[in-house]
C-alpha cells in the first residue's frame, strides 16, 4: 500500500493510494475526500450483534470503522482526525504491537487487528475518560496527535512517566502502571489527573498538546462572553 503524509507537522493528512482490490480500515469520520472508484462500508468494530449489545449494556465503548476498498480502478482516500496535529505511521508486527488512545487511531491495513474487548478499552482503565486500543497483527498503523509527536525509545528497565492526556501510545513490549497524580492544579479545579508509568523496552509516543488544557484555555475566552450574554436576558 502506498501512502503520503501531507502538510506535516501541524495539519497532517494521510493520503492512501489503493490498487484494485486493496483496502484500508479507517476511523468513522476520518475521510476528507476519496476517488469515485473507492467502495465504502461502515461497521462496528465488534464481533457480532450480541457482542455489541453486551458492550452497550455494560457501559463500554463502541468503535465504528469504515472499510475503504478500491474497485476495478485504483484510487486514493485522504484521512485526517485531530483538528490540529501530526500523523505518524507505525509498523505493526506479530512480535511488536502497540497500545494506543482510541482518539489517536486514524487508519490501518487489513492485517492489523484492533482489540476492543481489551479492558483498557471497555473499562477505561487509563482514567479521565480515556480508552485505549490494543493493536496486534501485521501492517501499517496510522495514528494522529493533538500537537506534535514526541517519540521516546526506552531501553530495558528504563522508565517514563506520562500525563494520560498527553499519552498517545506505546509498544506492547512495555510494562505499564496507571496511577493517580495529585497536583495543586487538581486541588483548585477539583479534578482527577492520571499518569502512566511506562517501563521499557519499547517505544512511547507523546503529544505536545492535550484537549483538556485547550478547552480550559478556550473557556477563558468564551466563558465571560457566554456569562455576559446570559446575564443580559
């Protein structure tokens, strides 16, 4: 499968070129454009209706994906997810998978398996409403970040502590532990903050910005206007 990452690093878009019969699996809503020859099929990344119902009843997350397959002619599809950020391509191998944020997933080749039965996805073990997908199999995995991508390679026994809102993903060869992390900011805003301590060997991908801080900053601008509008009625 041929691809190109355009407009790096702030407004990155993955352009995937597909030959007849070739396909790519993408997050629902990631498509920006596609050739007319591309056939699409939206489905829930869950095995069977019963599994989907169980996920819903137990309060788990659903995960919709779209299959893009080239028909009789070759074509291309443009894929993007985060509003402002970068796109990276990871190589998934049978002996080297990844654990990534649900929001970081853009697309993957058909040989890549996205495990949504994993507890990090169904039960949100990483806290703060963050759900992680376990990625195994073989093929290319496209991920995106909010902000730039900060890549770390950990040696065996080397550790890194990452704020969960900045955590994009890490190799499944790593050991990890999710912990609460209290700061003065938590006391002021009465919120919970989680970090993940990751131990190598493996790779860790971190995003330089996070949505929570962006929303807080945005509210400092919009909040007074909203309150002023409400008070004028």
